[in-house]
């Protein structure tokens, strides 16, 4: 099997940063196109992040509100990457594939609960 060279290999400085930004944007776009949960969370963040900026909260409160929403997006991206990797290896039902996907889903749930708790604490205490 011929191994393909990494797109990062040999690139340094600004060129490497520019390429990394391009790969990141491609990943974001792919997640948006192919993952309905990610689209829903992006839509929700499009409402909640601006709302967090107009709510009466301290600077730390604003940071917590926004950070908790960005954390949900981050965990969803990682979960989608795990799912895509598992599916790439095999679409066959396997207990370890199910476990990996279920654990990724649990991580998303924890991030959503975290966001709800943070919003509740910042807004009501």
C-alpha cells in the first residue's frame, strides 16, 4: 500500500497556517452539509450567541455563555469525526463500532447539559 504524503509535510510558517485554515473550513463546511445535528446546533448558536451579548451578565458571564455554546459545536464536530471514521472502517454492525458512536453521542449530550447548566446559572443566580 502506497502511503500518501501529509498535506502539512514540508510546509512552514504562514503557508502552513493558511493551509490549516483551509482544511478547517472544509471540515466545518462538510460537517454542515452532512450532519443535521450540527446544522441544528449552528442555527441554535446563531440565536444564542447574539442573545448572550445583550443579556445582563458580567464579562465572565458572557464568556461562559458563549463558551458553553462553542463547546457544544466542538464536541459535535469531534463526534461527527468519530462516526465518519467508524463508518469508513466498516458499515457492518459491530459492538465496538456501536460503543464508539454511543460514547460520542454521550459526549454531545454532556456538552448540551453543560450549556443548559451554564446558561441557567449565569441567568438566574
